[in-house]
C-alpha cells in the first residue's frame, strides 16, 4: 500500500469545492457520487464540510457569497512546509497569490494561480491526515493540469515546489512525448497537458487544474449528473486512463470522472 501522498512536500494533499449554495451542492454530489457529509475542521468554520466515501474523507466543500465575485469551482491543493515562504516562491516565479496565507482547518492555506492563470491552493500541514488519491468510487483518482504549455508549466511547478529535490525516493517527474506526469509513492498523482487557450470564451478550455474522481461506471454517473441538474461537458469516452467524462454541477463547477484509479 503506498504511503499517504499528503505527507510529501509539493504533492497533492486535498481537493475542495467552493459553492454558492452548500445544501444544494451536497444534495447534487450525494446523487452523483454517493457522498455523505459531516461538519469540517473547526467549530468556527461551520460553513465547511467534509465529503465522505464509505466514512472516509475524500474532499471538502465550503460556501462563498455570490457578492464576493468567485464562481463555484473545484480547487486542488498541494502540501507545503511553510505557506508564507511558498507564497513568495509563487510570486518569484511569475505566479500570483490571490488570498492568504491564512489560518484554516488544520493549518494555513493560500489560493494562487500560475503564469497562465490556472488556479490552485497550497496547504501548510495536512488537511486530513491519511488522505490520498485512491481507487474507490467517489474518491479523487488524480489531477490533470490543462494548460497552454505543459513543459513550461512543469518548469513553473517544479521550481515552486522543488519537485526534483524533495523526497526523490517518493516523488518523480516524467517528461513524456507530449505531457508531463507527477508520480508520488508509485501513484500517478497528476499529469500536465497542453491545448488550453488563455481567456477563451469557453471556460472548459481555459488553463485549469481538473479533478478526476474514480467511479465504477462512467456512463451511469454521467446520466445521474444530467438527471440531477448538472451537465455533461464531454461525453464518456476512452482515454489513456480508462473511460472518462467531463461534467459540471448545477452551478457550473467543472469536474471529471474516470474508471481508472491507482
């Protein structure tokens, strides 16, 4: 059994949805992915909940006011040792830091964007000790960066997170013919692909980190999403990673599903 990916600096450590209607989002994802929910990290963070698969936390869900101007979206987080230092490294390498670092949950977080405005979070500490991507229905299987320049993005994230320096026995970056793969503890944790278009009218082709959730039946889940008020952005199809589909929830937050896990 691989060790927890959250224990490695620079590795994916959490995924979280910010929505305008928490109750409606919970109802939708319960129908779509079979999640249950419980209150989150601290009493003062009453608007934040943990999504569970078979009693195990797999994702977070919080609410943001419509007046704050943030569109509902999924965010991938990477574990760091020092959020303040990481905010400086992000800026130093041409990225931006929108919010934070600030105390949240079990540690400190900051929300940032890379040089092509793909948004991500950094988390000092471990949101849920023992969290990892896994082959289990409803759990995150992997992340995918859709960007304009996969190799340029790999240079950015590699420099920011020191992917080639931290725990080389547990983490590696492989440059394939047309994409880049991040491996953590023997697990395909993330991959970086080109093809995105900056400021495209269609939000599905803009630079972004995509979260893939493992499901038992991609076609059946896509049908449930549509019947629950969501939408199918890209129909179920075969890929390098098994059968996949691109979906959106009723508020427009994009997410993906795959039949492939560990």
